[in-house]
């Protein structure tokens, strides 16, 4: 979102404040390759991307969030860097002489070859003191200069040095990864003891539990993300198979605190409304899920079936208004999912914005969905029943 194009005050009046949320998590805003991207191809970890606006505007945004008791959390990609990162280019192999390349064996920051199976770009070596100092400096910059309230460490699996070309190894407990992630969490908490530390799913419960319970007695512990999109998509579409939401339950993972950040709609998964309208169940009497109004009502049901579970939850942007464009919708409104090749598709392209152009908050059905999400958030924050012990029982339809 370009903070210079859409006035900050309009953002609040249209969506955020009245939704009764208490945190906003931004996808990476650091300078990345190209102008249209989700930001994970980071070139400069300590520079605000020029496409999004100025540093002063970003500070204004954070100040306004804080004035309304809303935290700002940065998604940050520190397992890798893109090819124009200076620390890559200082020690690299430039096979075609175009000024970019891959890290060479002399690089004190990066591995010459990835040491896990989730690598994109150049793979940081997190056992190197140079890399650890760099990561800590990046965390200091965004905390001290912009007063952000925490970090989501993207691709937390990628902080191990033990698993080149081995998916099984990458997804099992790695002590070097645990140790360095704890070190980074400690550094964040030393900067501000109230900071949020969020780790992307690690693929194994034992490692997630150790990090979630880390320094629990001090009121801390890392927050672990869990993607439940597939299960909630089944529920939204009106099908029973695979529709278990039990993994949204931190107690099922034996975490000591409510440290499971579950979400019903992932940012790189298809939109739930699009799934409902294209593949929803049409066999339910008087409840054709492919009907727009009925599909919208299903989004209110998703709010009740996700937010009500104790622990933090993510609301994907504009799910609360029932946005139905596919994740592969292009900026001109066309659809391009070139999933059978490595060619360009429209997944990361800027989307049409019908919620503003058509003033969805004035539409009775759309606003009902929004108000349902807002009320669930209010209940979650204010009612003690959503704290304490609980259990989830799921049944087939």
C-alpha cells in the first residue's frame, strides 16, 4: 500500500480502527527487487522501499497506530538476501559479468550453496559472527529509528546450517537453528522487553514448543505461526473432508502460553471467497455457496470459527469485507495463473481495489461481514471466557 496515495486518516476510517484489531503486521517493506513484489526479495534490509513512500510517512503511520493502541509488526526476511545486496556483491561469483552473481567461498556472510531446502536468493550463514551482528543491527535499526513493536522472521526453517538438499532434515529439530533464533529473540527483547517475536512455521512440534516456551516464566516466548488455510477453505466451501481446525489450538501443541498465531487465510494461498464462488458446495438445500450473498455469510462464520479460539489470530487484509478476487488477479482485473511453468503470473501484482471504488462499507451485506469480524474481535479482547483453559471438539457436517 502506498502511504502517499491513500491518506492515513482514510485507512483508519475505512477499515482498521473500527475493526477493533490491536496489531498490524506488514509484509516486508525493505528495499526489494523491482517495484511490484511482496518484499521477500530483499536487497537492502535497512532501507524503506521507495515504492511505498517516505520514511517520515512511515513514522507517521506508526505514530497513528500507537495513538490508537495498535502495534506495528514487521515481516522481515533475514534467512536470505537478493542478488543486489552489497554483502553478496562484495564476495561473489559473477559468471556473466553483469555485476550480479552468487556468493563465493570467501563470503563471510553467506553460504556458497544453501544449507536447507527452503532457500531463495543467497543463503545467510547464521553461524557466522558477521551475519549475527548484521541481523542484530537490522533489528536495532527498525526498533530504534521507527519504534516498531516486533518482528515476524520469515522462513524460520532457513536459519539452520545442517540440511543441504534434505527436506526431512530441514523439517526436523535442528539445535543450531534453535540456538540462533533464541539469540535473535534475546536481542529483540533487550531492545524492548515488550517486543513481539514471531517465527514462521518450523515444521516440527518439538522445536516450535521449545521456542514458544522460551523465557515463558518472564512473560515472553516466541509466537509460532500456523497456517490453517486448507481446513478453513473446506469449511468455507461447505465440505466436511479435511475440515479439522484443531491445529489452531495452542493447547494441542502443549505450548505453555498462548503462543500459536493461527490464521484461516494465508497470504500466499487462494482467497477463501474466490474458493467459495468457484468451487463451493452447491448441493446444500437453499444454501448454494457459489451464490455471492451466501458466500459472504460464510466469511462471518469463518470469523466465529477462528477468532473465538484463544490466542492471537491473523485477519488477512480485507477478508473482513469478503474480497473475492483471486490471488492471481492482475492489476487490470484479468486472471493469470501460469502455475505450470516458471513464467510470470499475477500473484504479486497490485490488485484492483473494489472495496474503495465501490464503497463496500456502505453495502449492507459487505458491512455486515465487517461488523461481524469487528464484534468478534471485541469479544475476544474483552471477555474473560476467551482466556484460561479450553478444548476444541470438531465434528463433521
